[in-house]
C-alpha cells in the first residue's frame, strides 16, 4: 500500500475506501469465516446473513507506528445466497454464490490540532459473484476451490473516504481445506486462502498490489448443536502498487479471537458469533472485528 505520511493519508483513504469493511486495498474482508472455513454444506440452497462491526483507533504506517488521531467504525449487513448443486465435477459438488454488501462507515483523521477529514456514509458496496466453485468431502476432510470477481457497482467518490465502493474490479481465487482429527468430526482444523488481484481505479490512476490472505479456525463440538473454538486471519500485500504516487510499501495484518456456533434445529438456522483482535498491522488500520452470522437452510 502507499507509504503513509501526513501528506498522503487523505490520498490513501480516498484510494482505499472502507467498502471492504476493514481492509485497505483488498476487497475481501477477513474475519467473516472461521471454524470450518473451507467446508461447504451438502447440495441445497442456503442464505447467509453477515452482520459485521469493525472498529479501529489506530492507523499504522509502514513501520507499524501509529499515525495521527484516527477513528474508524464500519458496520456492514451483508446477505449472501449460496447454491450447492448435485452436479459433480472432478468428484466435487459444483457451487456458486453472490454477496451484496450494505455498508455504513464513519471515519476521521486528525494531525495535531487539525482535522484532515471527518466523513460518514451509508450505501451499497461492491457486489461479489463467485460463478464457479467446487466442494469435496471425505471421511476426515473437506476441501474447496472457487473463482470469483468483485464488481465495482458500489457508491464511490474519491473525495469521500467513507464511500462504500472501491471503484475498481478485483478477481479472487479461493482454496482451502478442513481436517477432522477424529472420525466423528468433533475436532476440526481449517484454513481458507484467497488471492486477490485488482484493476485500476480510473479516478485516482492507481492500481493496488495483489493480496494473499487466509482465514483459519480450530473447533470442537461440545454437543449436538454447539461448537466452540478459535479463529483468525493473516493478510499480506504481495506486490507493489502502481500508478500515480505509488511507493513500494506493502500492508499486512494478523488477527485472532474466539468463536461460538449454535444450530437452531427448529429454524434450520446456524448462528455464529466471532470476535477477533488485530495485531502486527503495517500500512493500514488496526482494530477489532465482531461478526454475528446467520445461515439458513432452505
């Protein structure tokens, strides 16, 4: 990501608006998946509703030092429709999904006695479509692969740091696996990796560098409907930004925290509560993310 200094902070926030809910530059928001992150359900139609709150009081520079008086609060309500078919390809179930984020962002930054910006906005973010996905299931494992794209249809204004859209295309490749430590599948360890490559923002003449990140989760079923564990993520920018004003600085961040799941059988709905704290951030915000997620089986 662009090197952070007092003169470039506004350009950074304009370029990398908070429509990705928490991350600067990448579209995908880490922390919304955790325990069994790489596991897909059996064939059927599913509706998932993410309620995500991200709060950060630190904006880190390329050395990991805090920059200015920064405050960021993002709340996103994100419906996702998932279709897992009975069609088999390479021994896997074919699936597809679509994600439509609605995002409210409040962001401000001060330097000394001066307020550089103070902006808030609610609107439609960039829509994600995964038209191709494969999901495998074995006695002691699950695995998945998907290819998707973020469509730059969200509201965007380069002078408004809280814009819910990012104004560029992003392609994303996803792959991961879940391993069960016992045949009853009460213990699980999962990792789900994603690689993002971005198009140019025509308003800023900038192209963000590629991102590699993965979410992980370790879980234990306590009873028929309960599961607890730990979850988190790691994210690195793996190539330099290009275009007007770009530098060779790259962002990164890590996070970890607890997760609990409960399945309401009468409603055919799973409820997930997850809270993670970020650390080790460079060239981006560092904060906390809470997610309340409902997954309904039709």
